[in-house]
């Protein structure tokens, strides 16, 4: 191993141990440790609703953009359209998350 990398390797090996110490010292309230069926089902339902809203947002974006996004992405492999669509998905996801949390 190169001598210059030794401090970096030591730091990378020390971080998980320090993180474990922090995790062990943080108290967890008993009600936060409960994982009931209601919590799991509500998480699944909200997740499904969020995914459906993102798909609906994609369909609306596809109609508004005036492009055939599937053709542009799959057949033409247009990277710019992919980046634009990724930004649209991130924006839609932020809006969906904020609506669901309000």
C-alpha cells in the first residue's frame, strides 16, 4: 500500500466503528420500535398512490411536451430527453411527496 493512502484507509476503517457508537447511544422510544400491520399497510398504500401519481404525471408530461418520449428514449436513444425526463420525474416526485405530507 502506498504511504499516502494509509491515513485514508485508517479513516475509512474508523468511520463504521464511530457510527456504531453513535447508533448505540441514540435512545429509541418504544412506540417508534413498534412495527404494526397498520403502519406497514399505510406505507404500502401511500407508496402505491405515490407511484400511480408519478405515472400519471409522466402521462401528462408526455402529452404536454408534445414529443413521443418512448420513441425518443428507446429508438433514438436521445440522452437529452432522458435527462429532461429525469428532471421531470424528480419534480413530480417532490410535488407528490409534498402533497402526501401536507
